[in-house]
């Protein structure tokens, strides 16, 4: 399962690393790729991760949140907590 999540609150490379590490700790997550531009995370997991679980993990990691998610089983074709 692949999920794309728009992340709010990231402002630097340190934020990207923090978010990536936090999302990687979720049970069932196999791989995470986080980018600053666009501010998003692509999560590969055994099954879909709930919005509430994503939000909880990001809030615990710092001043981060999610704007939305997109789930797919097919590959796509085409101010953060540390910077206060």
C-alpha cells in the first residue's frame, strides 16, 4: 500500500529527517520518503495508516501535521518543530 501525505510545518532539512524518522517508526511501515518541496511524505506500508495515527505521530515529533492523504496500490506515473 502506498500513501502520499501532504505535510505542514516543515521548513528545513532537519524537519524532513525528523518527519521521516517519526513515520518510519509506525508499525507496518516498510519505507518512507519525505521531501520539503513539495512538502510531502510517500509511505509504503503493509496496510493503510489512519489519518489519526499519522497526525498523532507527527504531533509528537514536533509542530507538524497533515493536510491530506492519497492512497494507491500503483506507483505514480508522472515552520517546523526544529526551527521555531
